[in-house]
C-alpha cells in the first residue's frame, strides 16, 4: 500500500522560508513523478511543482518559479519543496501526490495523495 506523508508546514512571516517534506513508501518509484499541489479556502486545487523520480526533471507553476525548488532524495524516498520569499497568497494546504504521467500539472493525473500540511504566511 502506497503512503505519502507530508511534514514541515507552519506559520511564517512574509518573505520567510519553509521546507516541506513528503516521505513515500510502498512502491518502486523509479517510473513515477511526484508533485506538489496546494488548495486555499474557497479555491480549486492548483499545481505547484513536480519532479520525475528517475531523471530529476522539474516543472513549476509560474506563480512559484524562482521562489520554490522541488528536489528528491532517492535513498530516503523523500521529495522536498523549498519555499523562499513566501507571500500571503501562498497560504494554503499543500499536498504531495504521485503519478505515472511525467510533467503533468493536472491533479486528476495523480493517483495517490498525502494528507496535506498547512502553510500560513502572515505577519
């Protein structure tokens, strides 16, 4: 059974940084990609970033490019989202997810999801 467990959310001031982690277990991940999505109250879930497990190719939403960095640690089966220069509009529940569709930004391509971690950017 595949499990994705996020951690690292919290409250941070505008301009601050957070690093989210997503620990994966229960599957061979080499043919999968991992993504981060977020959902703010009253809004649709939106794509943030994705990384191919095999070759490390990365994809970003325009709203976070240059501020967020997705990375992976193959030995730990863990994906990270380093978030810098955070803005109040980054406030949301952040989810990690898994897909066989490399480079997908569509949430319905992802078939396994974590429980989410809250990120709040506020002074």
